[in-house]
């Protein structure tokens, strides 16, 4: 009901009369008043003027489903939203929902996480209302060994969305670190639920520093607000991220991986550099020459031997 009230108020430039609104919604004036109060408690500024009615002045900086859905241009990405004020990790909820056959493109979003996790067992710091912390459930028709393509796809989509929404240029460090000027601004975590030759579902997790103040970030990190020197509208940015992810997901399904790999090469800053890749107990040093068609990194050792790396931590040497 509250989503419907917001829809009506958003469509109206001026006031919407209480009589008209309660009539359209099929509820009493008293019930309408109660819903308006609840919306105010959630942070919506709704002005009420006798004889004129209600006017929506501002919405809170929250990633509420109603906010994200209003003006969302996707067909199925983010059409089903599970919103949480606080959560241990959006990944855990996404995996549970994935097992229960949640829809392709279902979105789990939290304003803060108490156990946000990054790659290689790291912690993802998730201060409340500052960043975007989300997981998306996908049911792609791909083989399990192609799942890392989705990580590349997600990284490319974030770069495109941030360019469109904030006019900032992100770079990708293989496989999925999002950087601005060598400082980390976001990261992607992909978790797979599969059988030997069939993907049941994939969860793509994204953590993005949006309105974090510099003093609250570690030295090698930055945020969009810091780079842009102004607050970023998280709802608009999230809508753009969902749109780009869906466009690229459909591109991958319709046209194959070529275009996604080409876009990834455009945004990456790893290829062509001297690197060290730390994977499990060993590390490989050499030149990052390319990625293969499944997104694996090809590293040429000084002996000339080319190694294929599927996961690990990359350090750029020069
Ligand atoms: C990385 O760079 O190591 C990946 C970080 C991924 C963090 C996101 S935040 C939303 C989702 N939930 C989590 O617990 N992790 C991912």
C-alpha cells in the first residue's frame, strides 16, 4: 500500500487531495493517514495542507525496494528485491534464496553487513547507508567452468554504470577489483552452486564505496564521493548498475562472450604489466599477456612458459 501511495505522490507535481488518494486506493482517510505517518517515520518528507492534500517533498537516502523500483528500466534484474536494514552478509541470504528457487535477477540488498565478506576470506567493511552492498541471483545457461565470465561481466557493468551515473572512470584489476587511480573502490565476489556439468545458480556479490568519507577508509581505498567531491545518489546508481548488468547478461546470452571480453580488456589495467599472482601457497611472477575465453589470466613467466591462472591475488609490479 505504501508503495502505491508513493507512486501516486511521485506522479503529482503539486498536492494530491486526501479524498482522491483514499478513493483511488480504496481505503479510508484514517487508514491513509496511518500509512502516511509510517512513510514519514521511514524518512519520507510528506507535507499535508488542509484543503490541498499531500505532497511528497523528499525521499530518504535508503535503498528501499519502492525507491529502487521507481524508475528502474530493467526487465528482470532487481525486479524482485529483498531489502534489509542490517544483515550478516547478503551472500548468505542469496544462497538460501537460490536454493529455494528465487528468480533469475533477484536482488538482495542491505544497508549494512555485520559479516560482509570479500575474496580469499577477507572482511568487507560495510558502514551503514554509505555503500552499496548487494547480491544478485543468476541462473545462466553456462557450464560451471565459465562462471568466472560473470565476474568479468559484473566488473564491466559497474564501470559502465559509474561512468553514466557519476561520470567517473573506474579501472579493473584482474579479476574483479574496481579501482580509481590505484585505490580500491569496490569488489566483486562470485559464488557458484553447481553440479559437475550444470550451473544451478550463481550469486554475484558487489561491495562499492559510495558516500564513505576518506577518514573512514583504509589508506589504499577511496569512495565515489571522495573522487567526485559530492554525495552520490545511491538509488540512481543502483538502478544504473542493474540496467548495465542486465544489458551485458543478455549480450552474453545472445552474442556469446566476445563482446564482454572486449569490454573487459578496455577497462582492465592488468594486461601488459609485470605482475605477481598469489594463488594458494605459491606465487607466479611474469607478464600478464591476456585473458582466455573463460576469463582466466595468462601469465608469461621469464622462461617463456605461459601459465593460466583462474583465481588469486594480483600485485602489479610496474
Ligand atoms: C572483494 O573485493 O574481495 C569482493 C568484495 C565483495 C563484497 C560484497 S558486499 C555485498 C556482498 N556480501 C558480502 O558479504 N560480500 C559481497
